[in-house]
């Protein structure tokens, strides 16, 4: 597939996932993302913020609730609950991270969670996020980590869902419907198994090839949320979370979900 086809298929896949989230699930998913990215009122208040690959828009909503001066969300197919954003200074734009339609040095805070690793050119996408960030501003990136039993199993499964598509998405959707899986479980299955592109990283690789290469300062990994908070969010029908620092998590999930923050 070419770049346009990949982006179209990726956008439609996630749109089909997010449009069936109910209000409560949507809200808690946004809260989880804010926690995972280490975002709080002190970091966000009065800032002009950008969410690259905003998807369902729940993180945009959380940034607005944390006191952002303005929030812009960009996605291939923004799938938002418009009624939630009344009287909030937010804007949603349809577009690609490879060509962000903003000038250099525009935003105080740039975040992107679970998106860059699905793009045709991740390094270009990241350089675009850095380009629109003001000097002295913060960037927070979340991507999938490599290694571990679970990612290896998923890699094997993608051989028959993406590489040689013997098990196509319509069949999987019928199975999901038969078993009555929650929308968040459907999202995770399609995210892992049917998105056209999925790249995984190590923290060292990210620091060297992305953060240091783009001249960012004070780059460091943010610890995932605690197991207690992870269980709370899971009970609220969000995507699961875990503590990558434990031996069990390293064995099962390798580097886990990697979040790195840095300053331009």
C-alpha cells in the first residue's frame, strides 16, 4: 500500500473503534492517557497545547480541563464527542503528522500518545512535532516498546492478519460481536492486529534516534502509572496498564508502553 492508502485505512480503523465508546468510557480513557503521559495542571495551565493523533479527543478534553489556554487536536479522522467541547477553547483538524499545518515554534506543549509508531515515516512525524514546539517548550511522546512475550505473540499473529491477511477484519469483528467484547477490547484487538503499520522501540533507541537527534534537552522516561491506579482504570473499562519496572511485566511486555518527556 502507498502512503495515502495506509493513512486512509489507519484513520478509518480507529474511527470505527472510537465512535462506539460511551461517554463514561471516553472520559476515563482520557484520564488514563493524561496519567500515563504525566500531565498535570502545573504543566498544562495557560499553555497552548497540541495533541498529535488525537483520535477520540478525550485527551484534548483533559488538557482543556487542566487549564490549557488553547488545545489543538490533529488526526487522520478525528472522532470526537462534539457536545463535550462547548465553551472550551479547542480546535480539531483533520490531517497527517507528516505534514502538520502549523508554523515553527508555535506550541508550548506538544503531546502524542500511541500514534507515531503507526505512521509511514515515524522519524519525520516526530521531527514535525518538534518543529511546531516553541524553544523551551515540552514534548511528551508515548510509543509501544519492543521485546517481551506478548509483543512477540502479536508479531506472529500479524503475519496472518496484516502480512498475509488470512484472518481479515470483518471475520474478527464477527467474532468480537459473538463474544460480546467491550468496545475497549475491540479497540485493543484491532489496534494490535489490524493497523497497517506498527513499530516498536527500546528507550535507548528513542533517545538516540529521536530525542537526541532533534537536539532535545533533559529527555527522560516517565514511569507508568502505579498498579493500583492501573487496576482502577481497568475497572472503569479503559485499556490496561501495568508497571514496566517489575520482573513479571518485563517478561510479559518487554519495555511496555514507553513515555518520554523532553525540552526543546
